[in-house]
C-alpha cells in the first residue's frame, strides 16, 4: 500500500508541471471567432424624426474605410432639407462605428441582412418605431458637404487629401479651381489648404479606366496658403 501511495503522489507531481494538462486546457479555450464577412456597401431607409415625417437615410460604405451619408428630412418646408456627411468606419463583431468629419460617432449593428441604428452609447433602441436600413444597390450620395483638405495640381491632375480622414482622392477637372490654386500657391509648387463644399463620385481613371473616388467641387471654394490641416 505504501508503494501505491508513493506512486500516486509522483504522478500528481508530474501533472503539476507545465504541459501535463494541455489537453484539458484546449477544451476550455473559447473557439476562435469567425472572420468578419464583407459588409454590404449601401443601405437606405426612413428613420424616425422628432419634428418631421421621417429622415430618408442613405449610407454608403467604401472599401477604403470611409463612408458617405445623405439625410433628407421629409415633409419640411425649410431648405435645405438634405444634408450630407462623411467620415471613417470601423467594425467589431457586434457593431459598426461611424466617425464623422467632426469626430462625432454613431453606431449600428447587423440585423440579418439589414442594418439597425443604435443609440449614442451604442446600445439597442427600445422602440416600436423603425430604426433599420435595408440593403440596396446605389451610387455615392451627391449632396454637397463641407470639406477641408490639402489640394495640389501638377502634371495636369489635381488631388485632395482630406484633413478629417487622411484619405487622398482625385479632383474632377475644374478650371476655376485650378486658377485659384495657382494664385494661392504663388511660385511654389506645393499643396494648399482648400475649404470647399463638394461631393464624391466615381470616375474612370484616364490611364487605366478603373473607377476611382473623385471629389467634385460644387461651391464655396476658398484656398488658404497660410494654414494646413494641423491649424
């Protein structure tokens, strides 16, 4: 009996060593999360509104991590009734987080093939009203938005690096914009800060024919050679 007890004690000591319980540890580890599936690119729906008939909302997610949204307030007499916004998006297993160009966040979550709006803290909204957007196939919203970024024109092409997202996009041909840039930069060939109301679209690359994100300047363009995105 004494020999049996000694043997059992020895086995117990061995099992206390690293690696003895590997098999049981593996069974306790949570299963790896499945890879996130690609997001639907665009959604549309009418969300509740406190002082109008509803907010017709169009959301467009882009593969470069940015988004564009258009909100049209239904049944209002004031103009403008449509507003555009844009920013960057990030995703977790549970939520889609939109950060706009001012740094404000909004939250959504997948609900089947739909997208459900969450409250300002990222929690579900308890309501009988509709807070979901339906998946659709649509192009980028065209409502002008206030933007701020570094513009440069060289080699017969203009680009705009947005201050809020850090993304660089092509700029649609605009002779007046090119002249204003030349006057603002003086003799130095350098980027100049541009404040503009514009929208994004997709245009064919003149060299490859590939569709590329492009800024279209609509109105209220102003160059400031004395400032940058950091100011």
